[in-house]
């Protein structure tokens, strides 16, 4: 189980990066550049709230998992 | 105060119920205050935001609603720090007053037509204060009750706090319905909508006086007398790898999934019925109210169950059931309200002013109103469809009670007394405020996008990209809860280290 937890650490890091890419490239940038006022709020939320939490959080979580921080003594 | 066989100081039963009552009442009022705004979102959008474009006005309100959620983690940090330094009791007294004053003030702000752009700005500011207050309240109340409880009954005792969010929503809907029914539609639209906000001031004063006489939590008092409280809870919680890894685990393995399931069951269901199925405002509120009333007792049941079999299996079972059944449940809800699949009683069709009213064989009616180039449709479902939808929403509320009933005890047990308020509040409010709070807006956006894509392709006579566009919004909670379920299943322990 500990090996699975460690290996999945890589998955969480990749998931964080993919989510960050999606939020910024596919969502925030088109909305920032759309010129519509109503797009500004979601773009700000994606860039400054969701992206740091999801990408930053999942990458650190994945890194800790990879380091064996969540391993249980067997 | 008594000491149990393990040498843990706990309160007597009588004191415990007083603690639970006082904490729950205050938290309930805070939730009421918070939800009044969401429940009146449509009216608020017409009063405080430029009304040229109703969709833009509604989205602005949702954004303000989201702003209320997004600042919750900041409230968690600010008040959590205070609670770990000066004590739980005084901190959640401050949050209660801050919430009450902000809510009451929203009811007093003049409309956009009177003071112009200052109106939406003031409402936004007050909404942010509400979010800050809520961010500090919940962690304080949950910690306060948990630290008075016997460790083996912590799930049961704290589950009463867990009922307050649902009861708060229920009361907010009931107060709105009562206020509406006690006056004409014009009076409610003109000034009556302000009454639910103003009522908050009375409730907050009552709750303040009840809470004022309560004692500080015994575990915090003990820690303080021994000099074991933290001088810098923020640094200790998030700057220390040992604690921070549990903050991340609590967020990704529990509160993130719990947050989206809570907001799907209680809020997206409401938004889906109103905006996607076009069920009328009053009937939607009755449906949600009935389901909440039937489901609320299960918070206590699942809190109690988590004391017996562990928090993890109860919460993960709720997540898994939700992931597997959301799409069929929402598809059935849509079918029950879809008048295009019902048999119309043509001889009963009538016109009233600008409206055309059609009656269907199951007792449902649909009203079409045309204003300029826009036609709006409102459905009033028949009795059998009504109760079927109540049952479907009730099932979702049941999932909410499974994931949410044990969560306070789960979070409290994850962190030590000295940094508990700060450490548990942040993952709770990020999970619920951000992942959950943004759900109605994100899901509505996904549904709209799917419908627009289908309409565009329909005009070009090509194959439709979305088979069921009305279900597109569910991918957000399913995906988030799915990731949370896997992390929770693999990484969470069934018994946490800080059970004392």
C-alpha cells in the first residue's frame, strides 16, 4: 500500500499541473482577453484562487506522498 | 467538569447539551444570514445591479455569492488564529456579531436606482464581511463542542453543529415564503425582501446573550493554564511540514469531495430546478424545504454511526454513492419537469394577458410569457412529479448527511488542541467555500455551454456534441468528488492521532 501511495504522488503532481494548464490556458486567458466585463470575475477566480489551490496544493500533496510522508508503519 | 477513565476532562451531560445548544443556535443563525442572500439572489440582482441585462445581473449576484465563499478561508485564517491564541468562546462571539451586523446592514442598503453604483459596492463589501465571519464561526463552534465532548461520542455531539447549515437554509427558505405570503407580490418586491435580513438582528442578539454565559472549552483552558497554547498558530499550522501535510490531506481527501456533494445536494438541486428545468420559484423552494426537513435527522445518525464504525467509511460511502448516482438522479428530475414529453390537454389551454398557459395530463402546467424577442417558460409540476422530485432531492440530502455529519469530528481529531481552530478551519472553508461555493456558478456555466454548443450544431444539422446537455454541470462535482474519494480511500486513516 505504501508503494502505491508513493507512486500515486506522481499522479497528483501531474493532475495539479494539468488542472493549472486547463484553468489558465483554456479558461482564464480567453476570458481575460474577451473584453466582456462578466468574464473578468471568473478569470480572476481561476487565476488567483483556484489555480494556486489546485495546482500548488496538489503538487505539494503529491510531493509529500512521493516522499513517503503519508506512509503507514507496516 | 468531570474526568473520564482515560483522564480526559469532559463536561457533565447537562453542561454538554447547553454547550451544544448555544453553539448550534449561533451557528444556525450565521448560516441563516449567509443563505438569505443566496435564496434572494434573483431579487437582489434586480435591486443592486444594473437591470439592463437580467442574465448579467444574475451572474453578478452569483459572483457576489461566490465572493462570500471565496473570502471564507481568509476568515478561517484570521479568526482561527485568534481562537487558538485567545480562546474559542470569545472568537466565535465576535464572528456572530460581525455576521449579524453585516446581514442587517444589507437589508438597509438603498437600491441601485437610489444611490447608483454605491449600492452594489456596499452589498459586495457586506457580503465579504459575511464570508469572513462565517469563516471564523464554524471552526470555533465545532472545536468548542468537540472539546467539551467525550472522545467516543464526538461524532454524535458535533453532528448537531452539522445540522445547523441545513436547518439555517431551511429557515431562510421558510422565512422568505412566510414573508412573501404575508404581503402582495409588489410589496415583497418593493420592500418586503428586506425583512428576512432585518430579522437577523433580533436572532443575533438572542444568541449573543445565550453564548455570553458559556465557559471556555476545557481542553483549551487546560492547554492555556499549562502554557501549551500556540503563539503563532499560522506558522505552526502551515509552516510546519508535519501539520501542513495533514491540512492538505484533510482538504484533498475529505473536505473537497464533501464540499461539492453538499453544494450539489442542497444548492445545485435548487439552481437546476429553477434555471434548467424552469420550475417555478415557490414550488422549487417547497421541494428543497421538504427534502431538507426529511433528511436533517440523518446528520445526527451518521455522526453517531461514525463513532461506532469510524468517520472514513461513512464519508467515503456517501461520496461513492453520489458519484455513481448523480447523473441518473438529475436525468429523472429533468424528465419529471420536461413538458415536451407530457400529453397536453389541448382543450384546457388558455391565455392570461401576455401569458399562454398549457395544462398536461399529469397535472403539470407550463406558462409561456413573451416579452419582446424573449420567451420565458415556467413549469408547475403535478402532485406525483412533485413528490418524486422531493424523493430524488432527499436522496441527495442523504448523501450530504453521510459526508457532512461526521466531518467536524473528523477534522477536530486530525489536529492538536494548540492549533486546532486554525488548522481545521482552513481545509473546511477551502473545501466548502471554494470547491463547493463555486459549484452552482461552474455547473450552470457548463450546462449553458453544452446547450449553446448543441444549438449551434443543430442549426448546421450535424450530430449533437452533447447527448444530455442538462447533465453537463454534474461533471464538476463528479470529478472533484472522484479525486477526493481516491485520495481519501488510500491516504486517510480511519482513526486519527488527536482523539483526546
